[in-house]
């Protein structure tokens, strides 16, 4: 499984940054996936980039939803 690239921006940042997270499993609840690996990845990526930031929230987080993905956070299906 290829990782999904999540993009985010915080008030302390001039531009968007991104991090990788594993795709959501078919049987995995989207809320559990966002609250688990997506949030953990976001916190780790932001701490590495901006350890001094004390903002309680990001401006936004973008989870890609390509037409070829079977569900939000799912691994896109490639044409063979």
C-alpha cells in the first residue's frame, strides 16, 4: 500500500506543508482513521517543523479524495 499525502497549514506557517499517512483500510471507520494515524502524523510533522508553535489548531488539513479511490482515505485504484 502506498502512503497518502496529507497537506496542512497552520497560522505559524507561510506555506502549506505535507506528510504521509497510511491509507484507510476498507473496514476502518473514517473518524477513527482521522483521529488515529492522520492526527498522529499531523502532530508529529508539525512539531518537527515548528516546535515553538503553540496554536491549538491548524488553519486547514487537506485529505485527497481522487475519483479512483474507493472511499475517503482509501488507496487509489490504478488502471491496469
